[in-house]
C-alpha cells in the first residue's frame, strides 16, 4: 500500500512537472487584461523616407513616430510620461487651438487628468521582442491609443505608431506645422500612403536593430510582426496584410478595408455595435470580414461601445460622444450611456494580448482565454482558431 501511494504521488508530481514545464503553460502566463511584467518606456523619433515625396509637405515623406518598449527595472518609480510630453517636438501655440477646434479638447485640462504608465526615454531592457505597428484614425494622432501601445509593451512588444502626415490632426515636420487635409483627395492620398508608411517603419526598425540606433540593437524580433489600427488605421492594417508578407497577424479596431486579397492571415476584429461614425452598414461589413476569413479569426463585438470607445478619447474629452459618455444607439435611436473606460479596456487589452501572444509568440496557453467570453453582458465573441 505504501509503495502504491508513493508511486501514485510520484506519478502525479511528474505529471505536474511535465505540464508546467511546457512552453506557454497557461498557469504561468501573465493575465492578458492586466499590465505585463515589464516597465514601459516611450520615445519620439522622426523617420524620413527619401524615396517618396510627401504630398502634404512637398518634401521627402516624413513620419513623426512614437515608440513604446519594455524598459529596464530601474524605470519603476520614475516620473510618468505626460500628455504634453508627446508633443515636445510639436511646440507651437496653434497646437492647442487646433485640438480645441478639432475635438473640443482643452489640452491643459486633458494633460492634468491624463494617466499612463510609460516613462519617457527610459532604457530599453535586454531581450528580443516582437514588433507591433499601430495606425491612428482619420484625423487622429500617433498617441490616440497610448493605453493599448503601452499595455502591449508591458507584455514584451516594441510598438511603433506614426503620425500619418497629412491625415493626422496636426504634426510638425522640421519645425513646420502640417495640419489635417480633410478632403476626399486627402483621404485618397492617405489610403495610398498608409500601408507604405507602415512597411517603411518595419524597414527602419530593421535598420535600428542592426545598429542604426544602439538602443534597439539586437532587441527586435523581426520574424514576428503584427499590426493594429483604429478606424482608418483599421483599414490601413488590413491593406498592409494584403501586401506585406512580413506581417503575421492583424487586429483592426472599428475599421477594415473592403479591398482584400489575404484571407488566411490571423485576424482579430474589434467591433463597436453602436458605432455612429461608421454606421450600421459598415459595422455589418466588419462582421462579414470575420465571416469571410479563412485563417484563424476572432471577433470581439462590444454591445454598448461606439467608434471612440477604443481610443484615448475617454481621457481627452470625457463627454465626447460616439462611444465616450452619452449618445444615441444607431440600432434604435434610444439614449445610451456608453461602456465605461475601465470596462472597455480590459477586453480590448486582454483579447489582443492573448491574440498576438498566440500568433506572434506561440503562447498556446492563451487558447482558453481566446475561446471564452469574459464579459457576456457587454460582449459578443466569436472564435475560429
């Protein structure tokens, strides 16, 4: 009897050791909804593509770009980045006026309430990290999804997010202010520019990874690249999927392009059911994008979200509408209080962290998270891994 019990105990212990020794053991993976194990740094860089002429400036195509990354442990306790820190290189009195005109945002008040966890120009930690690209919305800004970019960096990614010059609300190139070209010709030009911008940034990170910038020397896993974007940026990352073989997975938020050739790439769609900016017809198209996908595909639909529920607009203007504060449902015209920021960001961060963890890092332990609906009151989820 003693030997039988001992043998059983030994067998169970051996099984437990085997299970927990496997790569991507679910019990050992960070909770995808919570910040990851790494402190986060952020830096601003200007990248110039001399092979293209910028329609907005008549000079070489130039992209003011924010980069978030896993930082060294001594970053903990240092002063956090402020909203105005994103615009250190954008010094001009007109900047605040333009934000007020475009979004009704008082930049001083927004700076006072803005919260993030990144530390500006912190040291990057040792390691090799997959690359993610983020593309902002039509008339947006490179920091419009800072919460998501820094969350992904805390889970071990390097994230690049450019101002798409001419299609962002305002950026500064060589000290000159370039404002949003909100015309059909401007949007057509940006449709052509955006996927090229993102491919160019991959090229630039490859150059820096080889020694072009000592901070990123040997730090980037360029075999595992993903892309995400909001609204027009969702279009951009799906256009990128059509033409950029280096990209292995995409997560468009509130937007995806109808022009599609790549049906096999892993995709996670984030959809706002009450998206007034897109309207019911385009929201239905996002659902069809999921249905038409042939590779691994996921849909996370937010029942009480609007277009801007996926962005920093909660912090910039808490009563903005269309996903932030109060509004009307596009489905029946009834009043709606949109999903609160804290409730929205858990699944936005959680599902995308698990998705890129599986398809860029090979962390199959996230399968169970991806298969479950973690907030049935707010979400409709579908999964076809």
